[in-house]
C-alpha cells in the first residue's frame, strides 16, 4: 500500500484554492466546497491496473499503465485488439500523466471548521466565482509459423518495447506459437483466445527490449499507447482473468468530448459519497475508502462497475490535484485539442480556459464468475458531475461563553453520533471501535432526565 | 378487479420505475419525468380532443383526454428508458411519441410504437439524449419479475406469442454466435439476462395497437426485429440496436396487415364479460 498525498506544495495549493473558492460562496452553497485534506490513489488497491481510453466517434486512444514489478526480461503482454495496428499507431506514454489523472480524479476528503457559536459569522452573499481555472499553457514469416496458422502482421520497436502484431487462424496454433517463442501463457489460454480470433481480432504482443531499457533513463516500464479506429468501444478482460487469482481491480479513465461513459453490459453504480465522517478518518482515509468500496461491492453482488468521478476537465471543486493542462491531456491521448478541422463541434477557446474534455473514472473489481463478458462501453450526453467526496466537520473547540454554547455542544454531540453510525453502516467497521476512536466533543453524560424539561431547568 | 389491460400495464410500469429509482442507483431528475408526463398527456389532449373538436368531431368535456391510458403507458415507457440533460429533449420525445400516432397512419392504424418513436426522435435530433442498456443489470430477481408481469399483461391482450418469437429468435441467434465463437455458456446467459432486453421484448415489441394483427404476420415481424437487433448489436456494435430495429421495421406493419388480414385489435374487445365504457 502506498500513500503519496501529503506533498506540502500540493497540499498548500489545494488549501489555497479551497479557501479561494469558499470565500465567495453563499452559506447554502458551502456544501459543495471544503478544505481538501486527503485523497486515495490507485496504488492503494493491490494489483490495480490502470487504463486510459480516449474516444471520439470511432477514434480511440488506449493507454495501458504498466505496473509490472518483476524482472524486465520476464515481462510479456498479450492484448487482443480489434484492428491491425501499424508501427506509427503505437507509442510509449508518460507514466506521470497516469499519476496526474489518478490524483485529479481520486476520491477525496475535505474538512470544514465550525465557527464560534458565540460569534456567528455574517452570511456571505457574494456570487459564486467562476470555476477555478488552472494555468492552461498551452516481414518475414517463418515456415513453422505458417503451419501454426499464425502470421506476424507487423514487427517493430517502440521505446523499450519490442512489439509484434499477430493474426491467427486457430487458437491452439496461437497458443503453441506463443509457447514456442517463450511466452509463458497460462493453461487454458487457447479456449479464451479462440473467440477473439474468430471475431478477427489481432493480438498485440509486447516484450521488453533489454538494451533499450537499460540505455533509457526510466527505471520503470512506461505505459503503452495505441491509437486506432473501431466501432467497438470495449476493453477485453477475459484473458487477464486466466492467470490472476480471485478478484482484480481495474481503474479506467475514460475521456470524451460529450459526457459520461457508462458500461452497456453491466450496471454502472456510483460509489457512496457526499456524507460526513468522524474526524479520525483523516488518519485512516485509505482504510476507510477501501472498506467502503468493499462494502458497496458486496452490496451490489460483485457484478457492477463503480463510478468514482465524472467531471468536465476544465475545473474541479475541491481539487484533489490541478486539472490537467492541455499538454498533459495530449499526452494522455486527447487528440482533438487544437484541432481546427470542420468536424470539430465545440471550438477550444483561445488562451486556455475551458477545455473540451469530460472524464469518467470507473473502478471495476472483477472476478471470473460475475464478469463473464468483456467490458463494453457507450458515451452518453450525460454531463452531470460526480465525485467521491467525504466531509469532516471540525467542532469549534475554543472558549465559548454564551447561552448558545450549550445548544451548540448538544448539536455537535448529535452530529458526531450520526457520523459514527453512518461510518459503521458504510464501512462495516465495528461500532465499538468507531465510538472509541471518536474525540467526543463533550464527555458522554447521563441522559438528561425528562423531568428537567418539565421544570425548564438546565 | 382491474378491467382494462392498460391499467395493469400502467401499474407494472410504475412499479418498475419505482424499483429502478429506489434500488438501481438511477439519477433521474423529477422535473424531467414531469416534463415527459405533461408532454405526453398534453399532446394526447391536443390530438384527441382539441383538434377533433376544432374539426367539429369532438365529444365529451373539453378537458377530457380520450385514451389517456395509452398516453400514460407511453410516458412511463419513456421515463424508464430515455435519459437526457434538458427538459426540451424530454418534451420533444414525449410530444413526438404521441404525435406519431396521428401523423403516421395507414388505413387508420398507427405503425410506430409511440415510446420507441420518441426515443429515436430524441437520439437523432438532440445531442444530450441517451438510453442505458446496462441500467437493469442481469439479476435473476428482475428477470422473474419482468417475466411474471409481462406474462399477465400479454396473456390478457393475446400477444404472448410475439414476445416469445422475438426472444426465441434473438436467443437462437446469440446461441449460434456463442457456439461459433467458442464463448462459454455463462457469456450467453449474461447477454440474455439483460433486464433491458427483457423489458423491450415484453413491453415494447408487443404493443397490440401498432403491431400486425394476424398471428403469422406478427411472428414474421417479431422474428425480423430480433434478427435486425442481433445484427446491429453484434455486427455494428450499436448497444441500443433493439430500438433502431423496431423503428426501421415498424413500417412493415401496414404491409403485413395487407398480406394477412385479421380483425384489428381494440382495447374494448378485451372487455367481454365486463361492463366497459368505450375508451378510444
């Protein structure tokens, strides 16, 4: 498990931004703001794969993060692709962009501070400021291969990878070919390869070119990117289930011009969000989110994809990280920025500002029994925004000398109890533990006898 | 005792809508649902009361909405299926759906399924409309509920055969595809257990007023829609293929009615044994 949040600079920017946003808000709008304090990152989930899919019409740019941890010479990747890819359609990506996307879209924790009940602040009535804009700077075929029915359609090197694009006639031939060429593929692969072959999929096979890798500056393998046109808007997951034990986590960042992306052959469900949590959750935020996710996953019978974030990429509120710059978006595969062709629907405003990209972050935890089909998606016109956001409300702990203080204390006690019960129901944590960890505002006292109300005594 | 099959259908559709809203994580805005309801009933009133009255054919009170049951069924169908960002989109779908019954008529019978027509209209003419085929998931509980509810209504109106031919043909085509491609059987069942597919088969393809009258004609028609749905979904990868298939093949209804003549369906004909007022 890895936490990479509390970089002081990042936190400071986020805080400044949150302050800037809050100052201009009317009290009723405060619910949509807050001080950003923490986020989770995709590395939290063991073996979470990350994929970026950028799509407009049939044009698709697929980026697969490489989280491979073993020796580079043992690395191999086989991905079914719907079209025949040529050399210039494949590229290596920048791992930093994936991390940026992750940070930007991750579930987040925000905090508010109660004001002194004895000196309530005057309501602010300034109009809501414009959304926070970040700076927007701008072959040869061997005889044996033929007998196996496997054709090497293309063979090239990109960055530290040697790539083969294979087509095959029979899955057993492909399995044999892969074994003969020292790809360690799991048993039973041919049964899963067969449907792809019969649908005329090609196979994208990548290995690490050790000389290039050692000569390169990067210590880690970079993401692989491919650009193609296909009416199929899908992600093959069946092959990946062969060699994995149990459930796997997949985080998919889908970027379109229109709006949200949803699954068409599974339900897309929002993760539980927008509720108050006890103060101690700040120290245990990753554990909290994991528990909440697992609970939601089980409640939905382990057969849905979860929506973790949906937002117009021009802004964020509160920002877990700054929105991606146009340059970073291009690195993520957003190909229409700066496009001036006739088919452009919404022109990009000059000098930065709104950027024509909408992100959907889906988190799919899948196992073989509940996810028999590959993931199929569709782009919708849905531009509703959504984020995983959890709120800490800090009680005012300073000196209070007024009649309102007693009421305030009682309110905060009630609030803390509500937060505790909600936390227990969302995470499944033990009630005793949760109640023990809470810094109760006033010492738990005996219930107020009913007759005191009758006599109107304090 | 419910005396009109349409009232039973309204009850079931309402139940599905409430179930979807409460347990399927749908984020439907109430004002959009209201827009659909008002536009459907308003257009029904316009086309069935005001315009006939203006032509001197009207009867009954000026505020009456003749055939309101059909308009409510269409509105509920749209609420269950169509999603959009703006009220204008939903109003276009609602009023277009009802207006299609008056605009596209051959021999005094409309041939587009109104809700389906409204959906296609919104998908084609607006940028923000969509349909979510995955919204029901594939849970067995819903499968049984839809089958049971659909069974009651369809037995009543005598169109059970149409659903069966549609599902049978589609299921057979998917089975052939699964075998040919070598997918495992759970892939097949996952496809067929889709709640959206079932709702379409039981509540949309079977609208007795717009589909062919004769049994043989209905079988050919339902089979053709299943085949086109399969083609659009599996060959052209259009996830909303079933709605397009019904839209494109709906104009075949008058032709099939011409080839196989049979008494036209009326809701009143179901009321034998009950005392029913004429509704439309």
